[in-house]
């Protein structure tokens, strides 16, 4: 599956999850439930993937973590906040660049309608 096909499946699973649980829960709840649902769809998902940073040719383990990495292609950054801010988008784009991936989904589950909380962020796509 390419990134677009994966994103379609991820968004469908996220919307079903949001319909079931609704807004207002912790990010960790949505992360665990979304990972479970994707695995049930036989999609490979890694949770809390360490994100090393390379600075001046030195690899540094500085504590960054990708919430979910799907099929080693799509990054999912999960939020449960009142409003997304520019730093959320910048952080997600930075993760894309550091991981050398092409597509990320920034999903804020703390919305009345989840479609308003889903954002595609691309890097060389």
C-alpha cells in the first residue's frame, strides 16, 4: 500500500474510533485504541517510536518519539487539545523530515467532528 491508501484506512479507523469514544480523553487512550484497530485490519503499527536526531553528523537520542508509525511509511501524531497551534504542525513536519518519511497525519481527537481535527502534512510527496 502506498501512503495515500494507508491514510485513507487510517482516517476511516480514526473516525470510527472517534464515533465510539468521542472527544475529551487522553492522547494515550486514542493512541492505544487506534493502534489496536489498525492492527486488527492487519496493518503494521509501531507505537512510541524513538526519533533520534542527527546534528553535525552526530546521532543524538534526545527523547523525541513518534506516536504511531504505520507500515514504516505514515507518521500519526495524536493530540487531544482545545486547539491545534502552529507548533503542532511544525513539530509534525520536523518528525517527517527527521524520519525521512513523506506523509504524516496530525489528528486532534478533541473536536466535535473529527473531520475538523485531521490534517495531512507532507514532505516531498
